């Protein structure tokens, strides 16, 4: 191999890397054009597509990190983000009493169908945990599979925790899971999103740890997830007047149980 060929190889590789970084930067800049409503619509669309992809699945398993240690058989449970019913049905099969809530009407419809097919009963509603009227107290609120991390903005997550706390029975628990922070999107490019959002007066502020992936040219092709730094969920829990009952890291997920003091 000649020296010139080796140099050309390295140059083309580095150019490719540069173009990849530029493409990521432009996508993150584009994400800054979203406002709160379009981001919310994109989040709903993402989960609608996820539900469609799961339509044929009849999975009723729990992941290794989703053990029900903090739930008693007679607890009233609300599973937030029940989707098409994987974990809802798994909990019912194990003798628990969960209600379900999900953003996506089609997913809720599928979950109800699966309940009927199994002659199981549970109240499954369409709604956003940020805005839904809870109407009753629960012993346990479970955020399904990283669902807490799908809520943009720390202040909004804290408000959700405050709302759940107000509807939590004595000795109630809030269970949530999230992915470890090293999977977050690039920090420098996120600054671009923030700059564009500020410039455009967006009603939503991207925050450090937010990861935004854009799969296509429409605003509905954005996916959002927040990746928490160590201590971040604890701080949000404290801000909502809650304390941490358990904090358990594993390879795929970190799980936490929160409760009211006293
Ligand atoms: C990773 S999926 C899990 C679905 C199902 N529990 C499962 O494990 O197959 C997350 C679900 O949370 C729902 N979700 C996300 N944010 C939500 C919110 N703010 N309120 C209610 N549901 C939400 C989505 O619609 C989606 O169905």
C-alpha cells in the first residue's frame, strides 16, 4: 500500500466523520424549532408507531428489572404508559390490581382487546400523566419502562411527582426506571438545540441530558428521552417533597422507589 493511498484513506475517513458531526449538529439545531405542542405531538406519534410495531406481539413478560417487590397484591396500582399491555397483563397474571394509562388511543384499544381475550379486568384509560384527572388515590404509581424519562423538562417532571404524591395513599410508592446517563446525546450539539430554541422563543427548553433523534423531515419524526445524571432523580424527588426508598442500578436500567416522608 503506497503512502499516498494511506493518506487518502485517512483524509476520506476524517471527512466522513466531520460530515457525520455536521449532520448531527444540523438535526439538533432543527430540534430547536419545535415548540412544546409540536414536541408533544411528536412524542405521541413515536409511541403510536411503537404500539403499531407491538400490535402482533403477545408478550406478557416483565423485564428482569421490573420486579414487583414494592407492590402488594391488594394495592391499587396505576401503571403509567401501559401501551398495548405487556406489563399490565403480566401484573394481572401475577395477581396484582393495576389500572392502565397511556397517551396513545390505539395502544389503549389493543390493551383492552388483550384483556378481553384473557377475560381479565382492569380500567385502562387514554391520557397524559401530566394532565389527566386521577380522580382517586393509589397505593402505587408505576412509570412503565423509562416513561418518567419521556417527560421533557425537569420542572414538569417535578410537577408530575407532586401530583402523584397528592394522590398517593399513606405509605404509597412511586416506582420509576431510567437509562444510565452515558447514553445521552452529544452535549455540544444539544447546546445548538438550546440556542435555536431560545432564538425562536420556544415554549420548551431543552436541558442537559436530553436526547433528541430526528428520523425524517417532519416535526413528528422526533424522539425524546432524558438521560439522568447521578443524583438528578433524587433532586427532582426532593423538590416534589418525596424521598427515595430504593435505588437499584443494573446494566439496562436504574430503578427507583419513591415515597412520602414519615
Ligand atoms: C416504552 S413504552 C412501554 C409500553 C408498554 N408498557 C410496554 O412495556 O410494552 C412507553 C409508553 O409510555 C407511554 N407514555 C409516554 N409518555 C406518557 C405520558 N406522559 N403519559 C402517559 N403515557 C405515556 C407511551 O405512549 C408508550 O406507550
